[in-house]
C-alpha cells in the first residue's frame, strides 16, 4: 500500500518597498524641510510563492538629516497629506 504526502507552501511575505522623498514637508524634530523620506511596505498572503491578497500596509517616514523615524500614529497632518499624495 502506498502513502502519499502533499507539501503545501503558504504564509506571508513582504512585497517591494516603495520610497518617496517628501520635498514640501518639514521634520517636526529638527525642523529641516525636504529631508523626509517615506517608505511603504505591503505584506501579502502567498501560496506556493504566488501573492494572493494584501493583508497589511506599513508606512514609516525618516528624516535624512537627524535620522528620526516617525510611525503612522506620529504623523502630522502635513506628513499624512504628503504621504497620501504619493
């Protein structure tokens, strides 16, 4: 009698990062304008390394001058509108 086993590869995997410099926004920590960089990372559910659907999106903003990082709950209205207009 033969026994067959099936191997399934599924899980979560990050997609490509998207970066954009926020030229018209200023850092709330060092007050330098044009030094903010927004990075958006999307996470997907995959089955056999094929993306099926997006489960989350995380956006962080970092100042290239003072290296201060801002998470989504720390965004000012100026940063939110600049990220939204990507």
